[in-house]
């Protein structure tokens, strides 16, 4: 038998269940928007729901960034990779901000 490997714990590992629950709720919201389109609902109502989904995803993203900064980056800094990880995180923030 080969050696067993364990996954590296991520910053969100402690709150993984909560994160997955939020993502399932967002998935349900997206299905709801699809149903609204199928039912030819009023455009502004659909757009309002899309805005709510974007806000929910932003909250998830901010939580992941917070976890990354407090856990992953701290661990990376201890290994001498702080600057590299800061650059990586700022690139991720840039991608999150470039919408539309």
C-alpha cells in the first residue's frame, strides 16, 4: 500500500460546512432566477434577484479572502512565501473587482 497523504488544511476548513450551506443557498437562488425567466417574470424583478445573488457571492468571496489572509498567508509568511502570497491574493482581489 502507498503512503497516505492528507490534504493541506485551508483557511476555510473550520467553516467549510457553513460555506457549503451558503453556496447551496446561492445555487437555489440561481435556480429561482432561471424559473423566473421561464415564467416570463418582470425584468426588474429578475435583475433584483441577480443583484441579491451577486451580493451573496461577494460575501462568500470576502469570507474566503479573510480566511486566506488570516490562515494561508500567515502560514506562507512563516515559510518565507509572504510576498509571493500577497501578490497572489491581490491578483485575486483584482479579478473579483473587475466585473461587468
